[in-house]
């Protein structure tokens, strides 16, 4: 029998259950676990009080990774091009504290970009990254498209990839 996944024994990303859903397809439990994880990471861990529920979730696609025990371990959302922004936008990228360093960020972004490439092959993709993650996103073809600026006390930069 395999030992349960923990920070010292992280799950292999291919052993995770990946769920890619539109908002209306999410169950109440899935919405709760997503919002709980976003609050834990972005509000509590980063000591950043902001309005996470921003009315963008309903029009977004949501990619979530769950471990064998059914715990949410990684998440991001994808906002579709609209009249205000012609880019596909990736946001709210997170891995939960106990599972960081296991390659989940790479797996999340790879899966999201694969989906975006299939759906919107010629559409640029943008994201609003914490400045210290520029090299991480750069490895996926993103380049800064703004100066580093303060967002709720945390240095951020807009990044863009010409295509997924």
C-alpha cells in the first residue's frame, strides 16, 4: 500500500485527479474548496486582504487538482477574451502549502496552456504575476508587459505570451 501524499511524500502529478470545469459545472463542494484554498493562500498566507470573489469566476474556466484523499492541492482559473481584454487571462494560480515543491505549478500551467492552445490557438495569453515568479512564467513563454508595480503590498508584473 502506498503512503499517503504529504509535503515530504508529494503526489506524482499524473496520480492527481484533474478537473477542468466551467463555473456552472462546479458542485457546491468544489466551489467551497476552491474559495477556501484561495482564501488560505492569497488572504491568510500572503496577509493580503482583498475582494477575492470578484464576479469573474462565473465566466471563467477552473482547473483544479485533487490528491488521492480528495483534497484540493492546486488550482487556477482562465478568463476568456472579452470586450475589455482580447487576451485569454490566467489567474489565481495556487498550490496548497503542504504540496508546494512537487511540480504542481508546472503541471497546472502546462495543462491550462494546452487547453487554451486547443480552444484559442491564435489568442495571446496574459497573467498578473508576483514579480518573484517572472522566471517561472518565463519558462512557459511569458515576458513582462508592464513595469513591476505594487498590488496590495506585493510586487506584481503583467506578463504576456504571444500565443498559448
